[in-house]
């Protein structure tokens, strides 16, 4: 413990405010103070301003990195592991563990995130001061997954959160009561072949079979199509101008951010968000305000109609924006195995919301097949095998080619083998927006 002027500072740089004169009262509330934060912990960390709510993200620090914050007297900041709001503690796992909170109380303060910083061993705790009032307002029942993980202590009387904080219990089929899988062996081919022979779909939406396991039988238009190829289908006139406009408006409402990839999953089931090195686009997720737009509801309804798969199996629309020179390198929409409650992403229903003057194609790397963006067009492909919908089709790697001229706007629904909404509601998909 050290004393500087009138402020008493602990070994981490915190002002000790529970002693007389703990804050330098000579500092004006309007004086801007410079605070240095040093990360000596083994973690990449995120720094948040404590706004009395859920925190305002300030930035990230790598191990042994430092940054300077301009702040004011009495402002507080807290520290989490990167990509999740799991707070870090000094002396974690001991009787002396202490949440790392920066209290600004003097000039030229240095705040050190110590080498022993780690998440608390007590998994059921409140991460925010607002948790108690949120629980009392019914938030535990409205958003159980998010609240159990972030406000476990306050939600315990309402949801038995101290038990359900364990994702093995919270995300079990017994707890979620999810239905049987929407596809069994043979159903993939059954759906696509029904499309390929449906004259109404061809007339209404401009259905075109690009690739097929039986290209001659179904009139595949790709010149390199050969027997045994996977299904790739386009609906050339799927969206109306009004639907396109509302999907674009939805992205503006939600706000675009630099696209992220999925990172490691912690003990509570939270998946770390990491800035993608292979994806330079911006994206937004179509949530409540966006999903209420008439054109958005209409677009999803069309997809339900043609697939026969209910909305509960869909992730929310991902809204995408690619400017000049932006891209998404080769990737797969599913994985070889998936033991999460929603199961594999079995279908990608990809909607082009703009024409692109040059570039921006969706390119299937292993097939050598490119689809050009066209406003209103839907591109559909499966990510799993017809004979085993619980296993991926490794041929379906694809990429978004660089936009050379113009701007590419798009949206997609990922459709899962099982109910996605219920597991997502209970915090069992890794997403905690």
C-alpha cells in the first residue's frame, strides 16, 4: 500500500476509497486525468467503463501491452477476459480474491493487471451492479441464458441458476426439451429434387439447378457439372425490392461491425469473439427491431415455405457489407462434428441485396464453381451429407471473393438440424449478445 498526495493506492493502482482522504479532493471534476493501464496477466483482456449498466467497451490489451485512458475523477473501469464479460480477479480461487476494478482518483495513475489475474473460482456471481434490479424486473425469465451466466447470484431464487450455470445441465436435451431432428437420411435429396421438378418455383422465383448429383436428370446449368456433385441451387428472383430494402434497413438499424470468428468456449459455455484474419467484411445481426420489419418477416416466411423447415431452426439473419477489396477467405459453414443442441447448420440460404459491378462472387473452392451477386437472388447449398445429416459435406468450402468495383450487400439464414431458438434462449449456442 502506498500513499501519493491525498490518494491511497493499492499494489494494483486502485484508489482505496474506504479511507479518509482516499481521493485527491484538489482535483476538479472537469479536469481530464491520464491513466495508464498495464496488462501483466497471461490473458488478452478487455477494458470496460463502468456505466452503471453492463459496461461500455473501451478496448483490448494483449499480454504485456499497455494503454493510456483519458478519464475523470470518480470514473471506474473493470477488466474481463477478451471476448466474454467474465471478470478477472487478483488472487482468484483464494479467500482474498478481488475483482480488478480501476477507480480513478488521482493524477498520473498507473493500474496494473497482475500476473495472477484469472476468472473467479466462484462461477455463480453477479458480474454487474445492475443484476439485482434486472432480476427483480423479470429479466431472468425473459432472457434466462444471458442472465444465468451474467447475473447468476441474483437469478438463483428465480431459476435455480447456481445449478444451471453448468452448461452440461443447462444445455441438456432433458432440460431444453428439443424435438427430433428435422432431417433424417435421404431428406436432403428429397427436398432439392422436389425443388428441381417444381414448375411453380421455376416460374415464381426463377429456380435454377446449378449443380446436382444427377446433373442431366435435373438440368444443371453449370457447364462442369458431373455425376455425384453436391446440390447448388439459385432462385434468381427470390426477393422483392421491398424485401431487399427492409433487409438493408435492418442492417442500418442494428449497426455494422467488423466481422468476428468463433473462439474458445469457457466453462460457462461462452464463446470468445475474435477479430477475423480471413474475413474483412462488416456484419450485423437482425434482432428484434430488424425482425419486426415487414420485408424481413416476408423474406423469412418465403424461406420457411420453400424449405418446409420451421423458423425455430434458423439463426437470425446475418447482414453483410463488403466494400472495395473486402473478402471472406475459404471457410465452411458447419464442422465435421457438432454436439451442440441445435446440431449442424444443414442449409445456407444466402440472399444477395445488391448487384456488384466486379468481383464479390461466392466461390466454392473444391468445386471450382462461382456464383455472381445479383440483387434479389437467393443461393442455397447444403453443408451436410444426404446419407448422414449429422456429418458435414467437406466439399462445401466456399469464399466471398474480393469486391473489385462497387459494394456487396447480402444476408443469410443458417438453418440447423434441430431447434436453434430454445438453446439460444438458454445460452447454449455460445452467443451471448
